[in-house]
C-alpha cells in the first residue's frame, strides 16, 4: 500500500505506472510478473542509492521467507525487459557483495487525475516498528522535522506537535483524526532501522473518506537522514499541489547542521524536553549542550536550549542561548519566538518583544506556541482584539492542546469579557477535568463575577490535584485569601494571609509572589499595604507585574497616582 502513488516515473523510453502496476516502453506495455514489477518500483523510487539484497527482499517479499535466488532471477528478468545485459548495465548496476542500484536518471511525473489543492494536514507520530525504546527519539524526531518543515509553507495549515502526538501509540482512524483536528489530509509513517540502514514509509490519507492518496517507501543509509527528510517533505508538498515559492523551496531543503551526531543529540534533546518534566528537561539540556559542542554553529539547537532554560526559569542562561541562536541565524523563527517571550516576561522590554513576535509569526506562521504567547502578550498590554485573533489561531493549529484551548479564556478574562471567559474555560475543563490551570483561572473569573462559593470550590480542586506541591499550595492559598476578602469574609482572608507572611519571614527564598500578597491587601481595602507589596514586586522583578495594566484584581487602585507610576516603571505604554 505504501507504494501506491499518484505519480508515475520516467527514464529513457520507459514509464512506470504504479497505480496501474505496469511498465510502458514508448507507450507499449512491457509485460512483467507482479514481483518483478515490485523490484523495479523499489529500485526506481530509490534511484541513485544502493539497496542491499537483504533490504530488497524484505521490501518485495515482506514477512515471507524466500531464497536469494528469487531476487537474482527477478533482476535478470527485469534486465531483459529493459533491454540490457549483465555486462551492459544501463539501468541496474550490480554492486559486488552489496546489492543493486538504479543508475538511470528518473523523473517523477504527476498523474493527470491529481487532487485539488489541500490546505490542511496532520502529521501523526511515525511508528517505531521495532518498538525499540532507544529509537523512539528517531521516529519522533523525523515526525517533528516534517511538521517543522511543512509548517514553514505559508499556504498550508499544519497541526502542531502537541495535538498530533496525542495519537502516539493509538490506532486512530484518519476520519477521526480529521474530525478532531479539522484537517483534510493525514500523514502516517513507519520507521525501521537495520544496522546502518533506515527505511521510512509514508502514506497520505484523505481524512474525509479514508481513501489512499499517495504513499512512498525510501531506504537510505542512516547518515543520509537529512536528504531523506527533505525528499519526503518535498514529495508531500508536491502531492498536495502546494505552490512553492523559491523561499518555500529553500525552507524545505534547509539543513540546520551538517553534523549527523549533533543532529541526533538535538533530536534526543527535543524528545526529552517534550516530556515536560523537570528530569526530562534536564536530560534535554544535556543532549542539547552536546549538540552545540559537536557543532558550534547549530542555531536550532541553541534555540531549543533557550526553551529548556526558559522552562526551568533560568532567564540568564535562556537569554544567552537565544542570543547565540539569532547571531548564527537571524531568520530562525523559533528563536525569535522564544526571545519574544523572554523579553516580555523577564526583561519587560515590550517594544522589543513585539518586534520579536512579528518576526516569529512571519517565519513560523504554523507554530501554535508563538500565537499563544503573542495572544498573552497582546492581552497584557491591552490590545484585546489582536489577542483574540492570536488566541483563536493557536487553537486552530493545536486543537487538542489544553494550554492552547485555555488561551481564549485567559485573554477574555483580561479583556473583562467574563461570560465568554467562563464559557471558554468550561470547554477546557470538559476536555480534561484534571487540568489545574483551567480550574485556577476560572476561579479567578468567578471572583470577578461575585460567584465566590464557586470560586473557592475551583481553588479547592486545584489543591486536591496538586497535593504535596508546596509552591502550588501557597499560590492557591493566596488566591483563596483574595477571594475570601472580596467575599467580605475578612477573618478567613487574614488567617491565610498571616500564614503566608509568616512563611515569607522564615524562608530563605520567596515562598509566594509579592504581587499575590498585594492582591490580598487590595481586596481587604488596605491600599497602602497593597502599594508596599507592589513596590516589592517591582524591585523583585516579579513576572506577574507584566499584567499590571489590565489585571482586574488591581482595579481598586487605578484611581491612585501611585498606580500610574508603577505602570510606567514596568514600562507598559498607556
């Protein structure tokens, strides 16, 4: 099935038509037995590359034990059909002790009955056929690379990794994937590694009727992985009738490193980072640092390193890695996205962040995370219409991601559209009732709506889901104290506040955000104390201060001249 294709192949006077399973010479049919035709098709599709006898036999006779003589007889028959002899190898070259190579120039010709242009695709996680845990990073890495390459095509909507990897290890029907991700085409793939050879099979399936659109199987040496990925991406673009500009072609053929060892460390780094655990991120950093040690010009690895340092809140190291990435490659969209987030949250360089977001959105239009970060940025500076547009786009690109789906609710909250915020956040909770962030944000919305009982219930759910995580427990205690104060239950609010203040006095590190303490004092009506703690938050460069312009919890302070001074010191224009 993977050999079916909507293209034919031409070489010399011959034309191979896979869908009809026939060989033509000057328009006349050349009769071939089925397995002889299969040998021809495998050789033609891997033109210019040596295929071992063992590989050819596995591809032509999968899961069947056959003698090597069957292959030799098929090749001999094929030579006769092509009009060559063993001594005149015009088309098929015998490589002593190794195998065979098709040496003629092959042209791929699209069939006339091509499909209309397709504008959306989901690349499902490639299957690690051997189920070898040591090779999971490779199958995932090939998937990631194809997603990243295709997402750079401005006319094609490509689902983000976060959504497609939810299908890893699952038997999902293309029709189901298409409906859940709202795409027309699904790409499936399989990866097999045997010694130093890599076999990658791909298939495009129409998600609307589950019909086969196109398929291919490529066998290459493992060190040819770059060329293999470029070939597959180009084939997919051609099959989907994507009109490629010169810039698109350059993007598809772009290699971020010539060093195979560095590339494999990069793949392992991304593999561990995507586990989104502290241990996983630490392993990711180890591999990414090895990647840049193998290739000091590997900009993409530096960008990934910046993401990892951002995740574990090491802003200095993150800044150094992202700066290095952009020094090496000023057009690297992923690095611009990471730097935009860093400038916004850590550096409070809002003008610089907006420029970086613009670059990232231009270079990586299908990168869901940059739309999410941009939405949060625009919401915090008060550009609510732009925030809503970016939030919607993030969901379109990553419809199964809880974080992306929470973005419209968060931006609606900051725009004070509380009814819409509740509706959006309830959708997220329906997707996963055990997602603490959604419960926390919807609780904050309930507080603004005066629905205090519901708010406390939501905060309690977060506590139940985060037992033993001290930093979360204290953060939620601060939010509950704020809710009780707004609810005119000052006794409960002050009790929680006293516990938090005591923790601040006895801890070497700040156990709870100064901004969060200020919010409690605002709700209690203690304005001077609120400003005292907001000034502490300013001095500490508390990341929550980036929301000062729009945060509803601070509304009681907005008429005070001291508040405007704080906004100006944070650097947000009014």
